[in-house]
């Protein structure tokens, strides 16, 4: 039985309490990936997605919107240390601040053919040949057409396989140090959410709520939120949901929903809460909130070994069916994996065809977020409640603790 941390000890380095061993975590993540590579007969990985680079190198670098997969990457074989490829603008900091990176390759933004060609030919293919895996099985994740064309050109004898799902599944069960990081991320997410809830009163704008919440995120050591733009929506903006903040003024009787979360040391804590601004609430607002709350609790109860994501989804839907609101779910999954990526497989209650059925295993972590809305109600009747859950050998663990809105919960 794995002894997972149970609470967030704080984000500072101290001498009086054992916290997170970052060096151990880095080594365990690489070792775990290499063990999975051997089991899957993958000789090497060429990876570009943000979360995979962070996972294997701990590289925190500038993140340009819409530039994922072209600004940094990582190479890994079945033994040895990873090779970090990152913007040349990061060179001095990597050399000075990241002594665990033995092999660093400065690259340009890989969106011009010449830059892509040179990087693949001189840096990537050369290492694959030096490692003796140029004719082996190589896993790839998200990349551009130019990158793929160059990789195939300079590694003509390689067999390419899906490295993206491979990485998802090799990361899915977290180590104790990873769980400790997630607890701290969730503690920050709670603080961000509580700041937003306290700010969300009649007369302020959704923008104002987002601004105060983001201030809390940064003062508490967060890197950024779960979403590129904070999800703050009020009143009719939650039925159907507008999933970003606007200049709308929050009015008396509005439902206000907050979903911002927090990233800390690369790990994402996800928390969502709804409240009534002013009041009193409309009967339909209470019905929707109560249904979402009860479905959340029922679905999470099945999140333990021996059950699957489908078993959990069925519980969410049954509670909504009994309330006559099953058809009012947002056309989206009910839950998703959440760790070093803010949103990843496995999914719970995915509405689109093709989703996999997966048994819950200890060390998995999920953001669980049922959302039901009924249009046409003054002040809006759209509610989501979201908690971050750790799967253990026994009871599921709530990693988020922000308060629910007791005023909106109907008593049986």
C-alpha cells in the first residue's frame, strides 16, 4: 500500500519539516517512463508537448500562446538522462539554474522549414544514430507537419508509434512526491476560488472577480491557472456557459461560477464552485445546485479500485435523471485526469463516442466537474461544482476543500 501525503504542507523550502524531494521526483519520473518504454518496446521518445517536457526535464520556460510543440522538446532513450531542446533564449538560465540537465540543445521556434530541417538533422537524428536507435521504434507526441516530414526524412528506417497516449498512461499513477505537489496546487486553487467567491458580490464585474483571484494565485506562488483565461461566469452567462470572464456586471440573484485552479511546480490543482450573489435564490437555482452537488458526491463515491470511469459516470447521470435534469448536462465530459497536464485521459462521462473504459487505480487523480444548466431563469440556473480527487486503495480523497454554497442546497 502506497503511503500518499494527505495534506499541503506549504510551498516554501524549510529546514524544520520534510516536504517534497524534487530531485527524487525528477529521477522517479524519468525512471518510471524508461521502465514503461522497455515494457512497450519503445527504443526512444521524441516529445514536444508542454507536459511531457516538464515531466521529463522539470523545464519551466516561457510559454507563448499558440506555440506549444514548436518552442521546446525532449528526447529520451531507455537508459541515461533526457536531452532538453529549448529556445535559445533560455540557454543561460538552463546552464546556470538546472544542473540536472546534462544535454541541452538550443533551438529556434520551429515554424520555418530551415530551422526545422537543421534541428532534426543535426540534433535529433544525430542523437538517435549515436544512441543506436535510428532504426528502432520511436514514440512521438504532438508535432507539426514540418517536424514530422523532417523526422521521417532523416530517420527513414525508424518505426514511429504513438508516444502521446503512452505518456498519458505512464504518467497516470502519481508518485507520493507528485501527490504532494498536487496537494499544494489544490491548496492554492482553494485560496484562489475563495478569493473569487468573496469578491463576487452584486455590482462588480466578472473581470473584477478574475483580477482579484489571479492576484491571489500569484501571491501564493502559483505559475498560472488551469485555463488560459479564468472561467468566471455570472447569471445568464452560465445558462449556457460562457467559459471566460467578461465586462458583465454581477447582479443580485445571479449564480456566479468560478473555475480557475492553480499550477504549482508544474502540477495543476482544479477547483470549481458556484454561489448565489445576494439573493434570495430562485427555486430552480436551488434545484440545479442540489442536483449537481448530489451527483458529485454519488459519482465520487465510486471512484475507487474495482470500479471504472463508466461506473462513476452512471452515478452522476442517475442522480440527474431522478431530478429530471439528465438532459440538461453540458455536452462535455463530467471528469478528466489532472496532474502535470491540466486536462488529460482517462475521462469520466465523455459524451463523444470512442472514449475508453478504465479501471480506477491508486495514484490516479481526477478533476470531477458535473455541470447542469436550465435556460430562461432570471439570474441564471447553471451550476458546476468541481473537486480534485485522489484514488487510493480505500476511500477517494478530496484534495480540494473550498466551501460549497449551503444556501443553495435543498434539505431532504
